[in-house]
């Protein structure tokens, strides 16, 4: 059966269209549209967010509020920490950056995508809306598994909020097999002034894996400290649900992840000098 098409002009219209819980939300459409074309996704109604006014970055009391329809191109020129860097390196070139959105990537929840680990590292909060009201979910609790999130069928991601950094330094690194491929592993590091580092690894498990490590007493290039980081990441991944896809098996991802994580941490500390 052909689904009904709805393109609401505001958030209230979006939540009304999703109220029955049998809708699919289309943002930039870079992932959902191909899924629908190949029969991997179906629903009674297709809800198009392009007219709903959910794009843009605004400064709020709690930090930067990034609308769900804010494109990667918009993020590149924004002041949103870390995400502006991530957006500039999104696989697919200008076509994907001009249509794809960080909000859509978060909701699609491909473990190998750039966005999930970054949102967790930043301590972002996901704003979800439904006809019954609104709620916020910490990014660390939003990703439930490969292609699974805490968003309910009658909800839409309205925006996500990135709290102020408070002087923290950031580092990001990813490993890909080819320029045009999905990442095998990503790693985002949040380094608050004077405190321990939080490293969040993506792609090596079904959900982002966070690891807290102390700052090095000597320097980020200290081999012993880097080995400590690698061991901490390895231990954390052992307790996480493994992730395998067509690009790489879980065992390969787990061998690579500690190395990428240590380098990401090193980048953050270099920025902090």
C-alpha cells in the first residue's frame, strides 16, 4: 500500500501526523529514502520535515540548540563545538553535506556514523516531541543499539542541545578503509580543564562506548599513558555489545578502536596546550 505523504508547516503538525505511531520521518532523506525505495522501511504515512521550521542553530540558556533539520553544511560554518569539525569530514561530499543532517544521523543510529559518539562526548541532550508533550533524553541514553534509539514511534527529534564547553578541549578522529566509505571506528574526546578525559568510541560496538581516563602526568606523547588509554578502551569494549557489518567484523573494529581513541585523546590535549 502506498503511504500517505504529509509535509507539516510546524512542529504541532509533525507531532499530529505521527500521533498514530505508524509514520516514518524524512529529514534530509539521505538514508531513509533509499531504505523506502528498497523496501527496508514502510509506514502508513511519510512525514517530511522540510517545511516544519526545524533548521538552524540558536544560543540558548543551556547551550547551543541545533534544530533537527540543520544540515552538515550549516554546521560547518557554525560555532557548535566539535560538530563543525565532524560535519566538514562527512563522507559523500557536498551532496550529502547539503542535505544530510546531524539530527537525522542520530535518529538513524548507524553505529559506524560520525554523529553518535560526538553527541555523547559533548553531553548533548536530545529534545523529543509528541502530541502528548515533550521530553529530553541524554545522548548517552538515546542510542540503544544498532539502528535503535529511545525515540518512540509517535515522537520526532525537534533539536538537540550542546551544553557550554566551559573551556574544555576537544579531539576527533576516525578510521575509514576508503575516502568514500563509512567509518570503521570513530573517537571523540572531551577534555575539561584540569579534569579527566572522556573518550567516546563509535563503530566498535552497537552503541557509543565512553571511557574516562586521567590526564597524563608527563605529556600526551608519553608511551605509557597512551598504552593506558588503549587498555582502558579495550576493557570497555569487552563489556559492550559487538558490532559487525559489511565493512568490517567486530574483531577488526576492536583491534583498531584503542589506537584511534588514544590518538583522539592526544589531539584534544594538543589543543589544550
